[in-house]
C-alpha cells in the first residue's frame, strides 16, 4: 500500500469557522460503556478514527451488536458479552486497551488483549499491579501487551495513584463495577474525568469529591444506555489554534468543542503566552461543558510549564513545542516525563523532526527547553506513526520558509480524519499526496 504525505506551504493566513472531529476520549468511552449498558445506546458525532474503530471492533468481537448510521452515528445493543474467539486487537489504542482491560478482569471467561508493535511498547504494569490488588488474574508480557486475563473474584480496595492518569483511574473504576465492596481511588492531581461524568450520567454507583481527588465506586447499579452527541475534541482543536496564533493575519473560530477543565490546559497556557484565545461555554454534552474557541494571530512570549497543568495538556505538547519555537524568549517544560511513553517518545521524536527544520531544542529528562523566536526552513520530516507528531509537523510547516513534506500522513486519521481538508478549509495550504 502506498504511503501518504502532507505537503505544506507557508504564507496563507487562516480564516473562517469550522469544527473538529468528535472527542476521542469520549468516543472510546461511549463504545465501551454503551457495550456494558442494558439496552440501546445512540451516539451521534462519534469519532470514526483508527483508535476508536479498534475499540468498536473489540466490543463487536465480544458479541455486542452495532448498527452504523453513516460514518459518525452508532447504535449499540449492549448488556451481554460472549467469550471472544480471538484476541481483542486494540491496534494502536492505548486508551482502548487500558479501559477494556478494566472491564475484562470482571468477566466470567478468559480473554487476551493485544495490539500493534507500537502498542506493545507502552507500559501496562501501571494497570496490571493495582488490578491484581483487586484480585484480578492478569498477566502481561514483561509488563507489556499482550495481556492475559482469566476469571477471578474482585474486591474493592483503596488505591492511591502515584501519578495522575485518566487511563489508570478509568481501568480501576471499571473493574470496581464488578468488585465486592467499595473501591476508593485517590490521585495526586487532576486527570481527565470523562469516565466519572459519563458513568454517573448512566446511573453508576459512583461519587467524586468536589476537588476530584477521590473517587468512590460500588458495584450493583444497572447502567442506563446513552443517547447524546459527542463534542469536538479539544486535543484536535489545539492544532488549528496554534496554527492561527503563529501565522500572521489569521483569525478563526472553532465551534462545539469539549471544554472539560481537565482538557483545556493548552488554551490556558497559550493565553498565558499572550495568545488571543477566547473560550466561551455554550452548553453541555454527556456531562461535559461544550463551547466555542476564537483565535487570532498573536505575538507569543515564552513561559515555564510544570505541575498540575501538565496533565491537563499532556496530548498537546507536540504542537505546543511548535508554539514555543515561535514565541519570544525562553520556554521550559518540566514534569512531562509521561511524554516519553506515549505512542512514541514525543520529546525525542518531536525534537528530532523539528531539528530537520532548523530548530534548536534542548531535551530534558521530563520536558524540553527552547529559546525563540526561531527561524524554521521547510524540509522532509516523518510522522513516526504518531498522529500528534505528524499533525504538529504540519503546523510547523505553516511557519517555515519553503515547502515541508510530512511523511506518514495516514496516521493522522488515528484521531483527526480529514485533518488536511479541515486545515485547507481554514485557508492553510495543506494537501495529502501519495508517496511514489
């Protein structure tokens, strides 16, 4: 199969209004939680992308009937699982495998959860160890996928998470739905709370304190099916947002974006850099606030980033690195060591690819340091089968002198199908071509 590349030409200001594909985190959960609910779950605006399609195929392998109404609307007939005849293949979906493992440890039959070579490099002990404390019979392969799960009686525990992680927290919450007694999960800082919001809206026996630092879960509640529209993904919105900030004379408006406060760290930091980024709430969807983001080109200033905001923008650091290169003065990022174990080592990979454009970046064990503004020159770069790397390099190309070719464009569809078309609709000179 021929590979694809993004071809990016600078010099075109971004204008107009658009939205972005449905929230990836919520789309995963809509499928997995809808599979658990008794009855028909209806989801509109669902993200039909590589990672979420993997979660959908997994629940179908478990016997859940799914009706597709076009590309982005689903009806799931949930409530009953059957033993899978083959391993559950989550491909590249880290969220999918970790959350689904939390469900499978509570099932009365064995299962195997696996994925691509890329997914097999992502650490799984962070869910294996606490699930074992709950009584789960689960084995990894030296702490990585494939994961082998056998039936076991689960018990509620108190687990103090050493690092805030929505995926770990969610796996434990889902396992707790099948455990005897109460499970209490504490976290040292904020992490995405889509799982709690969605499960509470479905009637789960779950409470969260006002600060979100402790979650209490008991089994036994019947989960009601969902019927909602998935809002646009805040992580996907970060790419046109940064592009509009760094390309002169740009002014764009993004509508129906998920504004969950655990997801909006990137917009807070861009505002702290002097970015003209206006965020307005207009409603809610599945318990999450939804609204509009208006962005205008701005002269950015370097900032220091660390502490609790890191978790709130962990997926946006690749494109934030591009913003930092174009900002005046020094930008330092700390406490972001989690970037080392994403789809790629995003600190090393982004630094390496941006250096091909002439950037100077100092890597730190838990982040990076840059001094800007820097002059970027078009070059041939690679996406490394990491959707956020590939899309970030497109944004960098919009601020570079000359044409930039981003190989491995196809991986962008893991979270943002139609990325080039959306950027082009805003006026950016971005297109996809097959590599010969």
